[in-house]
């Protein structure tokens, strides 16, 4: 035998269930977008850090050379860090900005999920011998 519901009995209506599901979908889509953006930014930061380390390593390699060999150290090379390919290019301008000084610009370029990016460092080496 079925009994009739009275006003005092409580339950969840279909409308309340639909409202809760809509709210859950809205919050879940926001969290998914946040997680996706976080992964993209993490990838960008990882690539930028690797580029900075590669440029610094190249400048330290040049710094270890005798000053007379610095002018011939320009050129380009490739390196791979954690599966990402980088192109390193070094430009040496001798007697710039003054005599017995060399301006060195080293650039690391890469193309990742974030698009084409580059990181450059410009420094000046000088001859300390007379």
C-alpha cells in the first residue's frame, strides 16, 4: 500500500539536484582551466630556466678562455635539456665598447608549447693584462 507524502516529510527535488549539478559543473570547469594553465606556466618556466642555465654555462666556457681566444668563440650550437631542443648563438664584438674589451651576446632560442621564445645575456669581457 502506498502512502501519501505529507508536508513534513523532507527529500530532494529534481530541481535541487539539477542546481547542485550545475554548480558542481561550473566549479569543476574552473578548476580544470586553472590546472591546465598551471601546467602551461610550469612548462614555460622550466624552459626559461634551462635557457638561462645554458647561456650561463656558455659564458663561463668563454670566460675560461685566454682573452686572445675570446674573439674566435662566437658561433652557434644546439643543446637538449629534458627533451627540449635549444639553439645557442654567441656574438663577440671585439674592442666594443672600448679598446681591449669584448662585448659578448649569448642567446638561447627554443620553440615549445608556448611558442617561439628566446633568452639573451649581454656582457663585457676585458683584458686585465697590460
